[in-house]
C-alpha cells in the first residue's frame, strides 16, 4: 500500500494430524518377562506410523523404549520384554510417531515372584544316584496370581 496496492504470491499450507494410540493391559506376565500391547487407533495424516512402548520402574519416567514397528493400518501391536526383575512394578505407555507423536495412557504391571526356598533335604543317597528331593517354600499372600 502506498502509491498503489501490491500483493505477494499466493501461498498454501497443509495441516498435519498426529496418530492416536491406546495403551492396553499386559499379557503373558511372568517373573522375568511380559508382553506389552497397544492399539493404533488412527494414523492421523501419515501414511505410515512407527509404534513402540516406553517403559521404566518409576511412574512418569520411561528411560527404556522397545524397537519401533512400522504400521500402515490401524490395529493391535505388541512388544515382548524379557530380562525383567522378579517382584518389580514397571510402568509403560504406547507411543506412535507419524505426522507428530502421541502417547497412550500410562499403565503398570507387576512381575511375578519366585518362591523363597526354605529347605532342600536330600537326606539320603550318594553321588550318581537318582533321588526324589523335596523342596519346600512359601508364597507370600500379597503376590499376584497369574
């Protein structure tokens, strides 16, 4: 505007929409492993989305991440964790990255416990013999049942 009016070139842009993901309950939990499951509910504007899980031993802190899985359609996905510590609570959430990143709600899982061995009594027998050995232990009432 001044001695006339001038206009710049027409420009356009496209907005992007991040994917959406849900964190599901774990399955196949043992003393040292668990299967984390999630649902990719929308790809947003991306044609491919990478899903994974973030996890750790403190609520709200996820220093570990599973390997990403590329998906081109919505649906259920999972990752297996191994080498977990028995009797430990872990916190996890699903993650989806496409045209942006989104996270599912935090969930937790408690790994199982191994029984405390109280006595092992092979009171008879010699080396090389086959024996029946009685192992006694206890299960804490607070341990989860799987």
